C-alpha cells in the first residue's frame, strides 16, 4: 500500500460512525480528495488517538493517506494539526465566509487535480479573514478560485459579440453567456441582471491585481455595501453554471 504525505485543509466532514469520519481535504500536491479517518474519535488509555481526537472543519494539518486515485475513498492514517484557525470563531462574518470558501473549493475543483497555488491562497485567506481586510481578501480569493477552476465570467468584453463593454453607470450580466453583455445584445438573454458599473470596475481591478499574485493588503478597502452585490452575482453565476444550489450562500448574503 502506497502512502503519501501532504499538507491538507479540511473542507467538509461527515460523521461516519461513533468513532470515524469521512473528510474532504484539499491537499497541496494531490488536489481534492475524500478519505475515511477510521477511529478518529477513538481514544486510547494513553490519551487521544493518532488523529488528535478528530478533525475539525477548516483545520490545516499534515496528513498521511493512501494515494490511489482509482479509489473513490482514500484512507487517512495520520493527521498532525498545524493550524486550527481559532481566530475565526471570534467573528461570525469571517467564519461564514471561511465555510463558504470551503464549499466553493469542494464544488469547483476536480478530485486529484493538484492546485498548489490555490491551496496557498486558501491557507492565506483563512488567516486574513477576521481582520480589517476581510471583504477584499475573500473577494480576491473567490476571483482567483473561479479563474483556477475555469468558471471565471467574462468581465471585460461582451460575452455575446466580443465588443468592449464600458463600465458606465450600469451594464447587464447574462447568466447564459457567463459574462457581461453590451446594450445591443442584452435583449437576447432573458436570464440577465443589471450590474452597477462601479461594481464591475471593482471586479476588474481585483481580477487584475490577483493575476499578479497581489497581497490583499494592496487591494482597495471594500465594505459589504460593495461586496454583497458582487458575491450575490457570483453565487448566481456559479449556481447557474453548476445547476445546483449553494448551501452556504444564504449565510453571507443578507435578505437572500
């Protein structure tokens, strides 16, 4: 049996039995994988188990697991906790955004497809959430994730005819075309929504900055008045593309 060791972030947990867990992990060098941690909650007379009493959502750890991509479920044999992100428990907004980020990664990334840069971005944003840079840090991560996964909408030119779309007071976003559309083409797409040109400029700027691996500290300070409509639009775009609802979108979008 071939064993692999990798840094992993826990994205999802299903309690399998009184002592075991099935976890979805993002591994830096092995990509997304599902694994069973047998006896994760079991404790010996000497103390906690080799999993430290169980794995928690968003935990960062050094994992040892069976590396067999042809199997749907790997076996997690060891877990050494490196970062529990306890600071997120002190800020409900930060915790909700962190859970939402984990859901998006688990849905948009294919299993066993390594994304080391995305892993580094997720590791970094989990530390940034809960700071004064919360909103811009999450938006930058979300845009980077969509680019890495191949779901980034077209934000610079008309997704129908290819003409430049000026970010004036308002434009339209067509879900069928996964991008903004010009005034000449918008009537052809009934599933569209208006988008404030100022918000489009923010998205374009953040996208340009993240393309160069910019730190959120260099991004403009954003408020929920700006990020809530952007997050709502991107959630609708993802749900339309995947044809499935996002469970945690309602926790970060007011009035949804």
